[in-house]
């Protein structure tokens, strides 16, 4: 039984023509799943890997490299606050 809904799968597959390789769709796929579920579970990682012909480790490596993806044991709440601390925002 698939973990990702058909809608999420179709949204991920819609990115394939836009990128030169399936591996390049990893980041958009993670964003799609994260935005829909507020976290990326291990089952979702496995299904993303299957869709993109990658290993789950490759998808997990990409996910953990960027710090804004949350794992299933610590999902985001309903409201998210970003604070910009750069010089441009401070001015």
C-alpha cells in the first residue's frame, strides 16, 4: 500500500520534464511531501527514492543536508515563523 497519495505522486512526477535528471528532482519532491505532511517520514523517503530511481540513503542525505526538513518524530506545527537575521533585514 503506497504511503504517498496519488496527488503527491503526480505532483512529484510533473517535475521530471523540468530537470535534466531524476536525481535533480529530489529537492522539489522533498518540498512537496514536507509541505503536505509537515514532515518527511521514512516511508515517504522510500517512495520518493522509488519514483526517482535512487536509493533511500541518497534521498535521506539530501533531506538531512538542508536543515528545514523535519523528520516524522518532530513534525512542524501549524504555524511557522522565520526570522531573518541578515544585514539586509536588519537595515
